[in-house]
C-alpha cells in the first residue's frame, strides 16, 4: 500500500512517550485514543484491518463514540488512523488523510515514535475542540499500546 518504512521488523519505539502523548491528549478532551501495533494485517487494506481492531478493542463502546485508533503494521509497511462516528462527523476524511500524510513523512525518516505521537497530538487537537474535557472526564479505555 505505502512504502513507508525501510526496515522489515518492528522498530523500537519509545512506549513511554506514546503513553504520555495519549494521556496528554485525553486530559484535554473527553475522547479515547488507542495505538495498535499489528504483526500483520491479513488484508491489502490497512483501514479495513484497523476497523477490525477498532471493534475488537471495543472502541465503539465509548459514551460519545469519539475514539481514535492509530494502527501500524511495520512488517507490512502499512498504517491507518481512524475515528469513531462521534468525531468523524466533525472531521471528515480530509482531516484523517492530512494527518496520515504528516505521519507518513515522519515514518519515511524512520522517526517512528515521533510519527505516532504526532498522530495522537493532531487527533487530540480536534478532539479537544469538539469534545473538551469537563469536570467528568472518565478514562473509558486502556491507554496501553495493544499488539497482536
């Protein structure tokens, strides 16, 4: 799909930096952001694989339907970023494609942690705009990086 990475194996990423980026973005909004690192996609379409993971992680079960998933498969050189219907109604495919292009540039430079954190930050900015944090800001989903 995309020729993003020069390496075949999963590169090392700074998981603490990713978790901090998620916590920061979620502290400013009522949203849930997850990162999933896949061993393979089992499809030619990273977005389809991301949709499967989105459902598997129960990201559609958030109260405001505003979860965002960053899906990366280093081995197959594929990734996707997607949001649930609550956020997607405010930010269309143009936004997701823009963020994906920005992440792609960082991935090409082998700045893997920076690419993922950038996607989290950009999603967080939109989530804060449309779903600002209030007095009640539950953490509905785990912030941990998931893998398969």
